[in-house]
C-alpha cells in the first residue's frame, strides 16, 4: 500500500463496515472478588477470555519471585543472550524446562511467536517444503515464509491429508508442523498419526504446545504426554510461558544439537534482548507450583466438563472441544459482537473472535476456563450464554 492517508482511512472504514475492525480494552486492574475478575470501563467483570488456565498469573509466589529478582538484577536484561543478557535465572529456567519436558536442552525466547519463527526458519530452507495444518497458528505460517520454503497446508487435524501431500514430493519435505491444542478451536492435533507420517519421511515433526503444556497429561507435560509420545516421535517441542504458567516468554525443547543449532542460527534468538531475569524467576516459581499442585489441572478439567454439560443443555452451540478452550460458534461477526455486548452487560468478559483470526463464517466467542474460576461463576456464564445465543439467533433470523 502506497503512502497515502486517505487509502489508510479507506482500509480502516472497510474493516469497520464488515464489523472486523479490532479495538483494545484497557484493563484497569484486578477485581475485588478474586478468581478471574478484572476491572474494565470502571466495572468489575469475570474474565472468561484469559489463557491463565491454572490460575497462576496472580499467584503470590511467582509475583514475589519476580519482585525479589528485579530488586537484585534490575528491570531489564540489557542485551541479547549472546552478548551480556543471559543471566543465572535464565540458565536455571532452561535447565528446569528441559527436565520438565524430558528433553536434553531448552532455549528461552521472548515470545512464542519468535520461537516459532526461529524453529521453522532454522529447520527449512528455500529448496524444501513445510507442511502445516490449515488451522495452525499464524506464527508457524510466518516462520515457513521467513525460511523461504514452499508452504503447503493439509486438512485440519487430518494426518491422511498430510501424508498425501508428503507423497507428492517426500524428499523435499523437511518439516511437518502443528499446534498441539488449536488455540481457537480447542481440539487436539492427531499427533500419533502425524508422528508416524513424519518418521516415515524422515521429516521434523514440530509441535507448538502453547495451550497444552501445564494442562494436559497426567503430570501436566502437555499433549505429547496425553498421547504417550516421546521426543523420538516429536523431536521439536515449542511451549509458551504466558498461558498455563502465568508469566511471559516461550521456549524450544529438544536434543542438544537442535538447541545448539538455534543458538547459532535463529535470528529471532540472536538479535533480540533477553527476557528480564525477574520474568524467568517468576516462571521458575510458577513451574514449581504447577508441578506441586496437580489439583489445579484437575479443577480446570472439572470446570470445563461442568461448563460443557450446562451449556449444551442450554442450547449453546459449542465446538467439539474437551480442553479449557470452549468456542461458542455463532457464525457472523454481527452475531458474535452482539453476544459479547450482552455478556459484558451481565458482568462477563468474553471476547468475540472474528476473521481473519478464524475462517470466514466461523466467528465465535472464545470461552476459556481457569482453575481460578468458581462453580458459581461458570454457572452464571452458562445462563448468560444461553440468553445471548437465543437473542443472537433471533436477530439473525429477523
């Protein structure tokens, strides 16, 4: 787009006309009633849109660890990891993440987006192909583009589709990548079948388990533990720290050679400032809490089951997800924005998700459950959703 303010205004107007223009809401602070409440627009709302699945973002132990570390080391790291920004808290956290994921090494990144860019751009090149699930996260798509590789998309959660694409040019395919838990749908990738496809072709299987780590598996090790898969089946594991672990940042875990290659080659790692050490200290504390308090996983799954049972009885159109991500499928941008406003009036914060984040015609409310929610809060959401969906359907039919 050429430099032209009128053209920019026209583009913004077009988004607004389609009810696709996004806006930010300033969160003014936590609510007074605990759980997942927040203050926005001067009102207390129960937050059902956060990825804080285990309720650790406001836990006192990570907060105290962050403050104590910041008092000692300062607010920022000051440089990249390869200059002078790699501190003792970073080193300890990497060791603990490697142990938690049962891998040889782990490498910290400032965001999950950067971790995905780094992995795809380091493992594929311009003469190779990358196969991605059609609904994978945008950062995996951008990572393949950064690599300059030929990008092919297989059918969502369809290992047979991936295998058919692979058969067209098996020698050129270097990477098959997928979300572990799909962030907008809440369903799981068919990892056992994908692992078999990747192993047969000697391609890397890259699993971005941002929404599974800490939540799924008998000990919270994520979707790979859920399926009983080891590092041989899925050699590249990507995780984020700002979801179940309640802090910020991301990591890649794998064998020593993989991590060393990323240290040497990954531009998003080499050319960015390291996380503040206080953030690493907070994450270490959160990881300890998550492992010690398995009841948090049990609770979020129990609340998810309670929500699904009640919502389906109330006629709420849910997607087929058993994870704490529970999409309410309303279809149009107009319907989902109307439902968001109704829920907000009822004291509930549930954000509308519209294209291009999701495919056209599949706008939805993305409900997320947390161990910090109460049963009463979940029941209030079910009641309000039932009313909002009924009204949205009536408005669409009018």
